C-alpha cells in the first residue's frame, strides 16, 4: 500500500469484523518508526483501542504475555512478571480493562466477551486441550502477526503438535514458586510439550507459514512498509495437522547435529 495509513486506521484495512476473536502477536518497532517518519507518534493504547472498537463488545482480543522464566527456576508473579513478547502486550497488561490468564509460561492479556472464560482456565499443559490455544482453535479465532515472521510468533503450531503427539517433542514438567492474582504464594507444577534437543530438534515455522499462505489460510498485507499476516486459526489447524500426518512435519522442524 503506497500511501501512509494512520495507525488507528490500520484495522480498517484488515479482514477483522465485529464479534471476531483476535490474537495479536507483534514487534511494533517498524510500525513505530514508520509512524514517526510520517509525523505521528504511535500511542500503544490508542492502537489497542482501535481493535477494541472494531470487534466490539461481542469480540475478544488477546495478546501473548509469554514469559519462560518459570522454565529456568524463576518464580511467577501474576501481577508483576512481565511479558517477553513485546511492548504491545505489556501495554495491555497495564490496562484495567484487560485481564491476564493464569498459566505462568503461556499467559495472555485478554479483553472482551470471553475474558472471564479464559481467566478461569486451569490448564497445566501449555498447549493442552483445555488451554487458550484450544479455545483459539475451536472458537475459530484469527491471529494477526505484525512486524514478525512465523518463526518468532506462531506458537499455535505447538498446540497442533501436542494434539498429534508428535515424536520429536515430549511432555516436560516445570515446578516453581507461583504468586496468584490474590497474592497467595504456592509451589506449582506446569508442563510443556518441548522439543527433543538431544535429537537435535530445531523449531522452523516459516515453511509452514508459506503453506498457510498457499492454502489461503494466511493472508499478507504490506501496510506502511510493515508486514501484517492474518491467519484463520481453525483452518490453520488442518494445514498443520496434514503436514504432521502426511509430510513427517517437514515444514515444522529440522534436525541439526
């Protein structure tokens, strides 16, 4: 798109509608630079508000608030542990109209109709059938990726891998200190379907992203010289599942020795 689009109007150039469930993964560095270049200062809250206004009260908006410190023995504090997945998520976490889900590794900042349902999830497995990832699948959510490639943003693929019980990953428990939303401290155990590093497994998600594009499940728009991928997560599940079942998951991982 050759002409500059004010950041609060970007959502109007995307296939996002009233009532949609939208997960946004982002690195807004390039977006902020392009805004500044065009004499606009990117206000993260106004940018978030533009999506809230678009999806309305019947929609649900999610940002990944992932933090992997729990995996290496760091305690998790529901109110204080920051997201390691971008400035936009941390802006959402500071807002009173967003609520954080409770998993210490893969939590989400959530606004909207299903925020209470998501907060009440008590999934132990990061990518399990009772997790927010399963909710995104069965609720036919969309994922918007801003300024990132699939490799750095498409964690949803690991949910499909766990559903299919792929043999290059295995379930691993992590135990640590957990401070909940009411300030109660305990020791809890959570799990993740991790890659088998002893076999040399390396996650490589850009090839499956290209398959999503070829299948029409992911669409790319260039707005203000920034890449915006919009993915239908319900149909993405089928594309990823097919790759696992019929292509030995060659578009999901590689082996490095």
